[in-house]
C-alpha cells in the first residue's frame, strides 16, 4: 500500500513530471523525483516550505538541503534545539531532527521555482494527510504565502479568515497553531525582508510554546 503522506512515484502533475524527466537527463546524479518529508515522525513542529529547489532538495533528496535557504533554516533549527547539527549536507549525512519535520506544499521541483495553482492543489492531498496526523498542540510553521495558503486549504479553512503576515499566529483546532514567516530564501534575506534576528525570534517563540505545552502535559 502506498504511503498516503508521500509517494515517490507520484506523477499526477504532467508539467512537473515532464520537467523532472528533463532534469534527470541533464543531471543523472540528482534525486529529481518527489522529495519526501524529513524529520521526526511525530513532531511538535511541522515546517512547510514551498517546493524543492533545483540544486537543493531536488538534487539531494532532502528538504532545504544544498541550497541557500537551508543554510539559515538548519542553523536556526540547531540553535533552538530542533536539530543535532547546524548544517545539512546530504540526505545520508546522519543529521537528525528533534521534534521537528520539514515538508513542502509541492513535493516536486517546478520550472522557475513557481508551481501552478493546480499543482499546489493536487499535491495538497499529501499535505492534508500530514496535517491530519499531527498531534494536538503541534505548531505548523508556514514559510511564505503559498505554504500558508496550502496549509489552510488542506485544513478546509477559508483563506480570507487567516491573512498571512510574518510572525502572525493563527489558532487552529485541537490546540494546534499556525505560525507565518517570510520564506528564508536568498532574495528575502539579502533584501533584509527577513533578517537572521527576525527568524531566530520567531523560533524562540515557537520553542517557548512547545516547552510550555510539554510542561502542561506532564501535569495532566
């Protein structure tokens, strides 16, 4: 039976499937297939990105690994206790996430890093299953507007009721919380739309919430 959270053989989006065939021809050593979620199977924190990058996750087979955005993300995860090392080098480097899993709204590399709305909706089935499996009280961190909207669609919520904004928090059912952040892309960090300090402040807040939830659970 196929894993409802992920299917490496998924070819439901013709444009993406055709593009990946082309990428595999040009880069035979690349992963160049749907990229699986990575991390803890029962996370306190689920990070949702946009899609694999050409020379990042699409090459390595691990989300945010091998590209610029992953440098800030994995260092931040390490500093706040979600990873056992600050640098993700490859899918087999032994890095382990603690209480955290990383996934993407779209599991396949899109041309020009821009998935079509139809492709986001098609892949939303997998995200829906990932979110349904989350424990009560878990935090969902959406990196960017597309990820934010994909989470809301997967939960059957109206987009207009949950506007995106960096640092904005949206309470969800079963004590879960959706937190928004600007994507940690090269463009956003170089233009200082998102600074390292902003990103760390956000993760510090998430860590405090998770630690508080764990403390409450001990006395229940």
